[in-house]
C-alpha cells in the first residue's frame, strides 16, 4: 500500500530539480566561508528578507536557539506563547544552552497569537525583586501547535515597537513564514521587518530536504556563526544542501496556496464527521488540528487505524490529531485521506 504522509511538511522528498541542483552544486568548505552555493544562498535570502545578513544552519532548532543565546544572558526570561515551539519542542535547549527561563503566556482567544497587553502582563522590567528580567520576546509565524495560525504584520509591528521601547529584543520563529506570507498576502520581508532576528526553515513548507536560515544584523550573524560552530553546526561542503534550498526558495512559495486549499478542504470534510471538532474557518495555512475526544476513540488509536487500513499517516497528540499538507500530497490524496478518516471515525459509514 502506498503511504500518504500528512504527519508534517518535513516529510517531503526533494524534487527532481532539487536533486539535479544538488548533484551539480559548486561547493567548498563552509567553515572557512568558502562554499559558493551557501554564500550565494545567504546573500539571496538576506536580500529577500531585507536583513543585513543570513546564516545557513542545519536545523530550525539550532537557528532559534542561537538567537535565544545571543539575545539573552543566563537567568533572563523569554516571554513566549505557551504552545510555542522554542519552549515545547526544542529539548529545553533554552534552559540547557542559554540558562534562560521560559515565561509562557496563554493567548486569550486561543489562537496562539498574543496581544501586546498579554505580553506586557508577563514582562519583568525593573523592580527590586526581579532577579530575572525579560531578555527576549519570542514570536512564531505561522504558529505550529496552534494550528498554523497567523501573526499579522500590524501585530508584529506593534509588539516590536513597544518591546523595543523597553529595550527588549524580539525573535521570530518563522519556520513557516513563507506559508504565513502567502496566506496574509504579505512579503516575508514585511512580516520580518520589525523583528531583531528571524529563523525560517527550507525543510518545512518550502520542501527542501535539509536546512534553515537565521537572519539579523551583521554583527549578530557574525556572532551566530561562532555559536553555530560551538554547537557542532559548522558543516563543510554543505553547498549540496544549500543547492536544494536555492531551488525551494525560487519554486515553492508561488504554490503554497495549493497546500492551504488542501488543508481547508480537509478541515471542511472533517467538520462533517460526527464527534470531530474543528473550525474550518481557522484553517488558514497548511496545518489542520482537530479534536477527536467526542468520537469515543483515542487519537493514537485512530492514527493507527488510518495507517494500517488506509496507508494514511497523521500525528496524534492527546485528544487531537494533526495533519499537515505539503507538495507531496495532492488534492486527490486529500480526498483519499478524508475517505479514510470517514471510514475510521464515522459509524454511519
Ligand atoms: C514552528 C517551528 N519552529 C522550529 C522548528 C524546528 O525545526 P527543526 O526540526 O529543523 O529543528 C519546527 C519544527 O517542526 C517548527 O515547527
């Protein structure tokens, strides 16, 4: 049985164009700064994001955690939405690597997108009892665990303006910022303009096999290069990876709306399955998270059946299931998955 993989957008295989580019990539030793393909990619990305400099890193986690390290000192707090990736899914690196403490904040409307007032209430600035003080505000766009929700440009601008007035830097985890830009009809530069640093992934919605980019001011990126090496991320002829990223950067963004349409199609179909709770209106990018607690079946059990009986892969989290669309799943695959979901959960079938 052929598998259709909705577990994440990280599962995509390189396209023929990416494989060709990888095979033909011009390479050198990137620890010496001599890989022409990486250098070209970093320059191109800095241009696209209108930031001074960019650094190719092996993973999004490394990019985020270098940013946390450089913006903070040990003992500082990082204000972050409670489901934020940096806080929940990066092996507590913000504590282990930077000695920082997460100050998780709940978004009042459940969207995962914080307002300035919610952030402000969590800040620790001045005051004699605050041994720890806020060293960083970490944002996420789109917000993965909140279901691919969007941080609008104006909200980012407001948060940054107010944070900067208090001398607090802002980092943006933009692992899927190209999905956010497509859905918001903005450029990635506009979404990232007010933040001090931004990380995005080639290996998610953009579909490249490996790699992420950290962007910021020139001196910040110089220092980031040192930390990348310290953390074991100094790669050598990694131009073979960057070559696929170059292709992803050019080819994928214009087609991301197809993934968003497929995600909405999935959500629309799911909303009609008895016991499934999902609001299709809130599915605005490529991530669909739906609650199955009222189906009388555990999420893991549903995922096991989907895989075993239908070859459809999804991720169970407690009482929820997450499905992510990407270029390796077509509209027909989406319909196949919906039929599988109906067959698994709808007792009327
Ligand atoms: C929002 C977000 N940030 C960061 C990461 C980390 O990326 P990586 O898996 O490349 O370390 C992920 C990975 O899923 C993510 O979804």
